[in-house]
C-alpha cells in the first residue's frame, strides 16, 4: 500500500473508531452491519466511495488474518448510495457558475456540466479530439472511464 493510501486509511480508521469511542474498547470483530449502516449514512461523511473502499480493504485484511469470522459489509458490499441525492444545477445556478469561472476553466466547466464529459476525461483530451465542423468531441477508449470510445455532440449551449 502506498504511503498516501496508508495515511488516508489511518485517518479513516481514527474517525470511524472515534465515532464509537463511548462504547468502550472496540475490536474489529465487534463491528456489525448496523454500526456500518449508522456510520455510512452519517451526514458528516464526505467521500462515501473512498471510505467504502477502506472498509472493504480493512475487512478483507481482517478476514485473511482470521480477526473476524465474516465480512459485515454484507448487504451493501458495493456501497449503497441510494440515500444520497443527485443535484443538478438550475439554469440560473449554471449561469452564475459560468459568469464567475476563471477564463482558463470555462471550457472545463462547460464540457463537464453540459457536454457529458467527465473531468478526468477532459484532462486527457487535446484539440485533435474536437471536430468543430461535426460539432462533436471524441473521447477515445483509452481516456474513457468505461473504456469505450464515444462521441459527445456539442449542443448550442456548449458550442
């Protein structure tokens, strides 16, 4: 495990166990799915996906060392995010965002917000992927999160 990952995992473990410090000494074998559910839906948790991965790593390690008899992730093994609401900018919020955007970030905001291209994909693109005549942007297979080549059409609000 890389140093940054180890530090992040240590920080995560401290925060998780601090949430349960009032119940006395807590062993990893004491953690059950109800405790994980309570922690998972805590409003103060910022990065559920990363923390889910940490929990998964932690219990995989504990299983391999026989510190636990089973993995309490159980029913939410893949990170049940149903409780989190997806927010979409209103036209007014989008206008405010674009008016306040630094000029060098404006294309990133437009392509990400209205062009259907992920930030990580945008950072890999160059001008050779943009076809202004056809009004489309190619996201090559090697740059795509889904590892499939796709074309994003530039609507009037993007073009």
